C-alpha cells in the first residue's frame, strides 16, 4: 500500500482510522515532539530513521517492534533508514544500572554484518528499499575540538543531567564517555537531516531524551524553520512481570544459527492470553478488525490459541521464511504425535535440544538405556516403566523387557528417542 497520502483504515465496519490513529490504537505511539505538525507532514512522503546499536551479531525479538514500525512507514510510502551505530556502539547507550563493556572496532564490524542482513531481509522492498547507514562513517571523522565547538556548545549540562537515563545514574555514577552518548546520537540525526533529508526519528520510550536532543540540535544549527519529528513507542512488557523476548533466560534471536525456527515459533505459541492481543497489535500486520476478531475468540475459546498460532505463523515467515515455518510446524506436530521418523536429523536435534541425552557405543538393553539417559533412577524402576507400557522408543510402545537398543534401528542410524509417559523425552546418541 503506497497511497502517498495518509493511509485510512476501516475499523469495526464503521470508524475510519488514519495511519497515526491506527498506530495509537496499536499502542505504538507514546510521545511525539510535535503531534499537530506531524499530522500534516505525514500526508506526504517522509524519510524516517531508527537506530540499532551493534552490541551483538544478531538482533533479537526485542528489536522487532521498531523494525516493523519502520516497515509500517515504508508501506505507507515513506522512506526508511536503519542506522547501525558502529561509532556509538563503541561507547554504549547508557543503561539504568552500570556501564557497558566496551567492544573493539573489529567486534562491532563483525556484528554489523549480521545485523545488516537481518534488517535488509525484513525491510526489503522493490518500491522503497531501506537505506542502511553506519554512523562510524561520519562520527569517526570528527576530531575532539570540532566535537566540543560544533556540537558540545549546543548542549546545556543541566539539561542533559535532567534526562531520565542520566539522572538515574547520578547516584551510582556515569562516565563522561556514556554521558556524551546523547550528543553523538543528536549529531547522527543532524547528519541524516542534512544529507538524507531525514525529518523523523522513531525509537522506544527509553530513547525520548536522545530524540529530543536531536531535534533541539537540528533547530539550533538549521534554524527554527527546520521541522523534524521524534516519535517514541512504549516498550513491550509481559503482563506477569517477566522479561519480554526471553525464554528460560535466553534471548530469542533473529539469527537462525542462534535461535532455530521451532524455538522462535514456540515462543509465540506460548504467549499468555493476557498478552497475545497486545503483542498482535504491535507486531502483526493484520488489520484492526482482524485483530479484534482474534480478541473475541481468545476471550471465548482460549484453549484454541488461534491468536497465538496466527502471530507465530506470521512472524516466523517474516524472519525464517516459509521453509522455516514449515519445519517449525512439522517439529511441533511430531512432538505431539510421536512420529519422529518424519523429521530430518537436523530437525530431530532441534526438537530434542533440551532433552537429556547419553552416548552409546554398542547395543544395550532398553532397561539400561533408561537408567543411562536419566529416565529411571534404577533398573527396577525401568522394568516397571516398560512393563506398565509407559515407554516409547522412536514413537513405538515397547513392553518387552529384553528389548535391545541398537544403532541399526536408530533414526538416521544416529539417534534413538526414548519417551517416558506423555512428555518426558531422552535421547540415545549412537557412536
């Protein structure tokens, strides 16, 4: 959709929402530097940027909201710029608690390669392709005297200290290095304004201070006629207080070598009913009326988990493609049905990544394998499990106490899957 005017959306069959109203309904707008001015300016194409610091070699799902926001503007006919902080990443955006560990230029450059590929994949468009820039290309050329004279003189220390992220660190201490971060980010927007006609910056609510610093710097350098707009969106949080974007303490990455498509898919499948509609509003491209339909189904028939499945499918395709979704759904189905022979060896390894495993160099009785893999504490318990019909080998129930686990009968001549009861899995890996 590229209307070159403010997009309008039919909602619940009667109310028409324009683009900014829809973003507000989705919970994607918190603060705006000049809302009335933006309502008029957004009627024609704009250049919109968002920054990403290369603190790792992959983005994670915590970055999805801003990435997809850039895509929403792109779909409305605006030009997205993704700025990767090759320079600011060497300093680190101040955290509420402690100083960040400084990374080397080599580490950051390696991270930029991975992040750039992910941004390009999500924001690819033949009409308005994303522009990816690295602020090291211009910030590295500013010497200290130029920094102090041309940029530092525009910033009042009292004004900087009053910003939330800085004031929260005054009791524990903040280095001059991190203190200057907001100046460098402001310099980024000034550079993009001057060289790319970029008149809008978006970011999470924790970036409000940096956005206002940038808009103020542009006004002071370019004059009051320079109209730019900073827009923040609330950070995504889980209603139960747990951290969004983590599963069992681990980040959910957008890099398939760090997080496989099955784990990614399952993260969304397991989102609570209390959170799923909020997440769908923020991260799905489904229309407001479609989302409200999912809300009604979630309220009336939560056991169907239709909203979770819809969001899981949409986001898995976006990040991993159709092949990734197909693999994730196949693994999900096999874990339910027990037909492990339908999976490739790599899919088996993904499906059973968290299951306890043991190595076997020669054939062994199933009784011994159950003890070896931790499914039974003793041979006596193992015999009781087998006799009671509670053990499956590669999806088939085994009640023979003399059953032997052999490499020749293993899946892909490599893996034997043991299941105790309905949900307890273990893996025998044949050497």
